[in-house]
C-alpha cells in the first residue's frame, strides 16, 4: 500500500480528476428600430420577455429609437435564440415588424 501523500490507492487507480469546464459562449440580444412598432409595445416586450423594470425598458427602447439598435441582454446561445424567437412571435401576434437578433458577445 502506498503512503497517505500519494493519490493512488491500491490497484493503480488514480482518484485525481483533470476535467476543465469551459464557460459557454455568450450572445448579445439586439432589438432593431423600425418606423411601425410602437414605443409602448417595445417597452412591453422588454418587460415581459427580458424581465426589465419599466425604467430600464424605457431606457433601452429609447436607445433603439435614437440609435437604431439596442442591447436587451447577454445570454448563452440557447437562451438568446429563445428570446429572439419570443420577440418575433409576440410582434407577429400584434402585427408589428419588430426585428430582434443575436450576435456573439
């Protein structure tokens, strides 16, 4: 039997693990300005889908309106895709052409 300072225990089995966990890639979710979607609807989207306060949603909506684009949040790939699809679905239900996309952060 080996001494207590050795990580090998009888039979030559090592109990050390050398796994490294890679952090997932992150993606920015973006809203794009158009001339038809109402500001109130954009604020509603930001509050319902992105769980923002009224003040934060209004701030992002104004960014979209003034700059043409606004960042809604940064998420892992699957969550970013789901958020984009949710925005498009909600906009389609209300017949707005609101566009949402994601890009690698």
